């Protein structure tokens, strides 16, 4: 029976599935931060970039399937998230995109495919624009690329459960476990003011891209996702039925099937 956690009741209580042991794990220092990474398996590399306020452990239902598919899976905690640290400078998506390149350099990865979730999707698409030679393709799940793409925020029990899990995980793994509130404030400021890309920026993307959105996404306008798919040359539009912004946790099998299909079609 396919696993489902549509209301995130299991996730709030237990988190995602535990990650398997990493072949390589460490930190790379860059611009006032220490960025945590882990590499699992061998084969063509795929980098998983988590959402805002989360961390790489949220990919626990995705890593095993990618490994079974013959992929090398690289996880990165965005600066200030999870096991990565930060300094006092403001967050920006461009800063975090540069952090990803630093990890790729540390691991001697010339290129990789990307699966990005929410803020991680934005980071991946910025890399597709600014460092296309390093990006084989982007599976862009549940994010906006300018402020017009977001819905008015409406709290829900599902969002509350996810936030509660993020708070618990931050206290457990962060180097600054008592700073969750200031961390949330800093990330929220970035989310309110960024990203700010135009259709002309998107039109310059030359790597394969799938724009992916859950049927019931709480944060991203459907019209914005369709605009992104129209604006990026050759981009594919994928809808995941019955799920929301938290599809990788709610119905992993459906999310994984879409991601593996995209990755399998890359040149």
C-alpha cells in the first residue's frame, strides 16, 4: 500500500524516514558560513535542495529511490538551515546558489541534475541561469520566481504541523539551537522580498526544466507556475494530484515517480 501522510500527522511526530549512511559527509566554509553536505551512492549525480526552514533530512523518502535508480545523491543544508551555519548577513537566494557551487567544487562535481523543493527550487533555477554548464536539468517543485507568484498566506493545520517539525529539528541539529525565531525572521524577510526574476531572465535558461506543482499548493499560484513553464524554453508543466506544497512527504511514491521520469529523460 502506498504511503500517504496528507495531513503531515506522521511527519510532525516523527519526521521523514531516516537518511541512509553517507559515503562522504562534511562542511565547506564559504562567505561566513559552514555549509553541510553529504554524498550517497555512485552514478550520475543529483543534488536535492530542500525548502525554506527545513533541512536535508526532509528528503528521507526520496534518497532510497534515487539510489536504487543508480544515482549518486548529494544533499546540502542551505546556509543557516539544518547543520549549516550562517553569519549576520541577510539571506539571499543568490548567496545560497553560490554555496551550492562551493559544495560541488569540494566534491569535484562538474555537473549535476537538481531536484529543488520550494526555496531549493528557486536556488536550482538560479544556477540554471547563472551557471548553466554545471546544471544538467532542474526539477522545480513548488516555488515562485517573482513576488507575484505567491498566494496570500492562510494558516492551516498542515502548515502548522510542518512548522512544528521544523522547530523540533532545528533545536536538534542546528549549531545555534536556541535561535529558531531569529532564523525564521531572517528567512521570512528573504521570502517577502525575493526572488525578483523577469520573463526575459527565464527565457535565457537553456537546460531542461520541469515546473512541478501540487494540486492544492498553499503558497504558489497555479497561474504563476504556468507562466514559468511558458517563459522557460522547452519547459514541461507537471501537476501532482491530491497533494500540496508538501508532496515529497505526503505521497512520496507520486513525487518520486515524477522526479525519476524527468531525470531519466535528461540527455
